[in-house]
């Protein structure tokens, strides 16, 4: 944006914004040779905003201007050249939004002048969501580099963790509960073991895929108590009965289904190709899973995509809504675990995913909808090459005599 074009310009700051004073250390060789400790620190002022993928560095003068600028009320561009230059620099950093009397188009102004939409997010949740997303991360390589792969590595590098159970001493009035026979549901739950060893050569049947999706993501009924207000009945709970989560399936090996990306329709119980002309990319699973190769061989990956706008419609600027959407992902993943286990399959869930890479493939706006986790399922391999947590030996029984 250039000054002096004759338009009357008003500005406001973006609503979801946080300033962080961050100390940055550097080595001063001269001070070290002179007998000092050689350490120099400077303070950077970082501004995190929900509509930006990276923080912005600002000067103290820019920070002061932002702090006194309203996020709700438009204010006119200052008249004096120095203040005007300061405001224009914040516009270039995309920390201010401009409003002009003439329509803003790509030909007469920067695209960011149209202004970011917060979509009824609580600002701190919006910033956390935006800036906790990954792109191009290989988490396995990072673990290997930091020597945090095995249980022994974790203990050596991090020390002892907090206890698995806080052992409060027995007190008067303690009630010892009786053991009861395990129900079919409990027995199924005991067989639920996260699978890290999938058979890369064996496909699921269409019936197995259908059964898992029916138990997990399908809407078995709907209710419309007011025009346009529809609630779905699924086998899992959801905050406000809104069910904002959808399943995007990366199908790798299912009989009768071509490999590719599909959206699952919970009412029609059907799969629709996301990008019909897109050729299947055999490396896509590894990229989405941030390098977790022990999951990448699953026959089907279910990307849990949250339509944030669905929940934010009711819970506007609510401090708990992001937590509630995460809980929905937990409900969905456990339902998929149980359904897959009942079908004799292995399953997993992980939140260590490259959200930005997924968003680009699915063409998602990260403040409107985005992936929260990936679940997967498939046939287990005959041999265990990657460790799994199976202390009950529900899956991997110890050889006789051991």
C-alpha cells in the first residue's frame, strides 16, 4: 500500500494477537577474550496472530502503536509522515487491517487489507491452534537425533517421570470394590492394542471398511428442531451435539476401492473422491504422519478434520470450545479402535501430524476447518518389528516357556 493516493484510509489491528518479549542469546568473542562470560542477550518483540503462519518481529515503537490501536474501532491514518510510515509498516507486516473508501482489489492494494476473520474463536485458542501446526516435520528423525527413541533413551535423557499412579495411603472409609466377570465390551477393550506393525501386502475387505465407518462416523439419525438447525445421532458423544468432526480417508488397500483420498459422507454412508483427477501418491501417508513409518503401512488412514465453524457457531469466543473439539477427536479415535478390534484389525491414533501439508492437499482454511489427528487400521503383520505396548499379551503372546 502506498501513501498519498488520495484515498481516506482507516485502520484497526487484528483481534487475535499476542506479544511475546523473547530473549535471544549470542556469543560476544571480544567480551570473552576480555575475560567476560561472552554472552550477550537482546530482547525481540514477537507478535503472534491467528491469521499468520509465522510470528512477526516488531520494534518497541511498533509495539506501542499496536497496543494503543483498537481491534474493534476503525481509526484514521495519522497525518504526520513519521507516524504514517509506522502504521504503513504494520500494514506490510499484516498486523493491521486497512479500510478504504474505494473497493480494495488486487490491482489497487495488498490482499491483506481485506482483513482477517477470527470466525468467533477465543483469541488465545485461535493463536495456539494456528501456531501449533506442523509442516514438513519428520518426527522420527528428530527423535533419533535427540536419542529419544527407546524407553531406555527416555529414562536416560529425561530422568524419572512422575509416577504412573499416585499411591495415596489407605484411609478410613476405603471401599474395596468386588471383581466382576468381564463383559464382552470389556474383553474387547482389553484386546485394543495400538498397532505399529501393519501387513503392507494385505487389503481390507469393503465390508470391514464399511463396518468400522458405520460404527464410528456414520450418522444413524438426524433431528431438525428448528429450520436449518440439524443435529446428528452418532455412536459417539459430541459437545453440544454438533459433531464438527468429519473423516477424510486415505485409502491404500481396500478391495474394490481405488487408492486415493476420499471424504466420508455420514448420512449417505458413502465415499467421495476429494480430487478425482489426483493420482495416488504412495509417499502421502508418510508425509501426513510426520515420518511415523510404523503407521504409514495401515490399509486406511482416517484424517479427523474438524469443521471449527460448526462448533464456533454456538460456542462463540468460548474458552472451552477448542478443548471440546479435541475431546470429540478422542471419542472418535476410541470408537474406531474398538470397531477395528472387533473386525480383527489393528488400529492407531496420533496427533503428531503435518497439519499444514494436509490442509494444502485438502484445500482447507486453517481457521475454518483443519485436521486434529489421524487414525488408521489394517491387518497386523505376522511379525513384530516395532515395539507395541501389549502387557496383557492380547496380541503378541510370549513363546511358551519364557
